[in-house]
C-alpha cells in the first residue's frame, strides 16, 4: 500500500472515530488496502475479481476498505476520507455487501437502494460529511419513502458511481460464503451482531419512529464558514452560583487558608527572631470547579445577537468569585454541525485575552453530537481528568445525543429563543430571562 495513501487512511480512521466513538469496533474490523485493478480470467479466485469493471475505484469487500489513490487530491483535508470510510462501514453494518443479487436480477436497483440508505444514515449521523453532489436529493427519496423518477435515477446513479464501487461485493447465493473475502470465522455474522447491538435503544443505528420533530429542520445543514467579531456588553441575565456549586467538588486550592493560619505566632517570630515561627499554608481545602467545558451553539438558527448573548453569559459565569480553583482548566467550544473552535482558559487573565481576540465561527447547520464527541476525545487524551460538567448554550433547535453523556450536562437557553420540541427527557436545562438585569 502506498505510504501516502496509508497515512491518509489511518488519519481518516482516527478522525472518524473522534466524530463517532460508537464506530470503534466496526472500524477495527476493516483492514486498509489500496485500490488497484483486479485480476481477471482463470487466475481470479473471488467473484468480485471477475465482476469488477472499475479497476482502482474505492469500495469494500466486507473485510477490507480499498482506498482509491485519487482521494489524496483532497490534500490535508480528511473529510472526504472520513465520508468514504463511514460509507463503507455503514454498508457492512447494514449487510449490503453480503446480499448482492446476480447481474440482471435487480442488481442495479439493489445497489442504488443500498447507497441511498447509507447516505441517509450519513446525513443523520454526520451531516458535515454528506457529499455536496447529493445535497439536492429530495428527503423522501434519500430516506426510501419513494423511488427515483426517470430523470432523477440517471442523475443519482451517476453521482453515486463516482463515490462508491460495489464491484467487490460477492454474489449472493449458495457459494457466496466460500467466495466472499473475509467470510471465514464470524464473517458477515460478526457484522450482523454489531448491527444488532447498534440498533438497541441508544445505539448508533437505533430505529426511531418519531424523527419529524420541529428541530430537525436545522439539523441537516452543512457546517458554516461565517465569522464575526462580537462586542460584548456588561449586562447579565443569570446567576450561576447555585449551578456551579452543584457541579463543584472538593480539592486543594493554591490559596492561604485563614482558618489554619496563626497570625499571632507568625508576627511574633518576625518581630523577635526575624523569622516567622509558622509558615502560612499554601493550600486550602475547598469545593470548587477545576475543569469545565462550555459549548456555544454558533449554528445558523442562532442569530448574531443570540450568540453574543451566549458569550456574555459565558464571561459572566467565569467571573463568579470563589467558584473556580486556581489555576482552572476551561474549554470554550464553538460548534454548529461541527466543532469550529476550541479555546482553553486557565485563569481570569486568559479570559481578558480571549475576549480581546474573540471571533465567532459557524452559522451552518445544527448538530450537538460533534461537540460531545470532541469532549470525549479530550477526556481520552488526558486533557480532562476530572471534568465537572458540560454547559451548552443553545436555542434548543438541533440533534441531541441519543443517550445521556457520562458527564453532567446542562443545556442553557434564553427564554425568548427557547425551542423545547427536541429536548430529550434526560437533558437538564436552565432557562434564562430574556431581559437583562443590571449588576
């Protein structure tokens, strides 16, 4: 395998895992291989080797992912690679490579339906990876609620052919188990078991009956490329002391402890001996917050003034006295349908620098899940070792995680912009008054 293609494949796999942690096991089942023209004729040992009409296009055989060298044209951007890889993984999870009919028996329609089903999942799970060439497809067509018309079918087939090649899929039939690459051991059965686990409640492929909530209209957009510089004012809406107290934990803080410090002995030593008899303690036991993640929804459904209000409230929250350890570890994350920016603050001085150089990025579609995946990646890397909580400023209009995150999470809304139709039952919420009160 070409070294450049291999490096790109490995990086794409890592970044896809960071987007969707639930794919850890499926990604581990697939080996990487560079796509090359297959052999033909008598030497061919597998059905796909005889059937392939497109030599070095990308695809999968259920065990390997064949990476097309042309994917390197994307340069350092791994999103095309992540989209390609997610497409192949979903094909395997849905069992598509193991049920392909012989030529002439509905194969073309089968391949078309398989691709449409996969891209529908991609649009739901990672809308930022959905290909632009399919952006105009009607939702009812993509989701299988109707078939393509005569004019649509040719367009759809051409677009899908450029994205994925099914020629390595084995032909379904009595001999398929012997011909299918990687069918030994658990083979397709292993994918079937993974699929069942992911279709369970809270799983990646959970089948939900009610997907037509109001908030879904903002979920499917692409990440935005907009940016602006907000001018933050001093008004405030919320008092966060009670909330932060709930998230706080006990620990040592680098401050003097008045309760433990004997001032009389200290001064006596200085006056008569020139040395203090008792050194002041450098630490005190306190209940505060050391690590916190704050996410700002910068999607298109949140107007500029609303995002500015979120940032003002974030600043006010950090300024709450005696509620943070010194130093602290705070990440302020901007996210629309992907993480646009992550700023780390460790002290109040950092807050001033952050505000002075602040730029808001996003204004695209709305998806809350990438921010949570990003935070999980920070925890896995050791950046967060004892994360107290996640505070998510949003209008509530977006795609929530399918299950409650491990870390205590609070969604914070401004009441005049509050959309509660999609808020799951597990979500903890805080609604702030739209009118500011002067401090």
